C-alpha cells in the first residue's frame, strides 16, 4: 500500500482495474458494481449472456490474492442477468444493494 492510501482506496483501485479488464475481455457486460470492503474485492457484473440464478442469491466465485498478477486482495465476483439486479439476495456481509457502487469503466 502506498503512503497516504487507505486499504479501501487500494481495494477500490484494484476493483476498477479488474472491472476495466473484464469489460475489455467481455464487451457484453452491461454494468459492474463494487461492494466496498477493506479486505476483499467484491464485484457483481450484469450480463444477459448468463444463466439465471435459480437459487435467488448472488453466488460469487471466490479467488485468493495473486500478488504476481497485481491482485493483492481476495476477489469475489459474480455474473448475474440485468433483470436480476436488486432482486437477488446478496452474500452475508455484503450489505445491501444500496451499498453498491457502479464502476463506470471503458474497455
């Protein structure tokens, strides 16, 4: 972490970098939301080219940190359909949909 930088801003910077890379790799992503957390990157991507969430929950994939890939924090990422936005239940500890920050990124 750089001087004058808090853990949250570092997580946010890495979240934005990941969002940008994901949007570039998958142009069908319509929106990306970040759920602020000081210890983990939490992203939900909206894309209609995915299967519906039959469980009623956002079900993220979890990956550990990968410093060699400039990923210093664990990552939780989920892809949901646009019509599921704000309807699915979030994982425990993620807060509510109103806590989500839309990351407006360009590939």
